[in-house]
């Protein structure tokens, strides 16, 4: 269905939000009230979608996220199926809070563990949850010891923009290979915390300059909204691409390719779980826009 409507033949990665539920209520979380929703993928529903994406769109990898994916009781089954049955590259994006037992269980099937952090020590804990910084570091240490490659994500806010470099250095000491930096969008919980927004136009410029000169011992990826030119209004060539890097599905089955649709109901396609098929719902989106490559600093 996606190919018929858009001409897209290949989608390299599926971002699969297994559930909304989370053991955190972060100040900046774009899900907001949806964290209370019960929507979730079952093992069979996740397996069917992954199989469809691999067979019809050549999908090579899946990133499992939520909510908090480690809260999903059948996470291990989804991970093993994706790796052993489908041969996909498997990544998980997690808050890293008290996941040691389950991480040890799935480590043999995991290609990357990505932990979300919002600064160093109390800065992180003030945004996410008390004790979450040390718990995240413990998860990263365990992953390293288990031989699982690691990465991290950080949403840049007024509270933590000065801690990007210190966090990068702390992560590098734990063998973390990559840090992704995201722009804060005022949706979900962030809409209730406007003080977190970076309002100075020059602040991002200084951050980019600092990253360019810091020579951090890990790769730093900056999303398009933090780049020098900012996010484009239209995120894809006018004639449309034939391959894209990713598509994201939320726990309800809504599929998103839009670079501006985070936290919004702006979806052109839905995965109908019961029928195991993707359907087109053009009335649910004003225009189909696709993400552009991020900016990379530091070492690969």
C-alpha cells in the first residue's frame, strides 16, 4: 500500500513503539497523556508487522521503543523473533532503569542498546526520575560487559544544553559509541513546561561550534532542527524518494513518515493489527513529508 501511494519501495528501519506505558513521566515526553493508554502490540502483532515490512519493503532493522520497551512483558520474545526468525538488526531505546536482568536475557539477540539521558547527575534526574542517571550508567556498563554496543539520546533543553559535552565525555568513558541530540518540540508533557524550550536563536549555534571543536571520542548526531539551516518545510524531493531510512508505528498502529508529526495525529497510513495489513487514510494527513539526514559530528 505504501508503494502504491508514494512510490517508496524500500524502508530500511521500522521504529516500533511497542506500548505507551512507561515507568517514567519525563517533563519533556512527547507522548504526554498517552502514557496512560493501554494500547500495545502483542508478540504476534509485532511479528506480523515485522514480517510484512521485511518482505514487502526490504526492512533490515527494527528499533523497539515505547513508552518504555522493557515494561513490555513479552519484549524478549519480540527481540528473539526479530533476530532469529527474521534476521533483522535489533535496537532498543530505553530509559535504562533497573533493566539488568532482562537485558542479560536478551543480550545475545541485541545489536544496539540506546539509553535516553538528559544531562549529568541531578540535571538528568530532575527531568526524568530520581536515581535514573546512575541506573542508566549501570545499564550501559552491563551492556558493555555483555558485548552489546551502546548509544544514547538526549533532548536538548534550556536546562541541559550546557551539559551536552560533559555528558558526551562521561558516555565515552563507558564505551558508548554514539550520542543523538534531538530538538524539543512543545507537545505532550513539554507543552506544560515551556521553560524547557531553548528560546535563544544563537544557543544552538554555540552548541554546534562547541561540538565541531570538541573532538569528542564518540559520534554525535544532531537532528535537522538543530542543524545550521534548521528543518526544511518540505523534507523530501518534490518527485519523492524511492528509499527512506525509517518509518515509525505507534501502539495504535498509526504509521508516521513525517519529520514534523512527532506527538501529533498526522498519519497517512495505519497498520490494521487484526487484518495484518497497511491501509491508506489520506484524510488523516495534510501532506506527506519525509525525514532528511541528520548532521554528524565527531568520530564514526
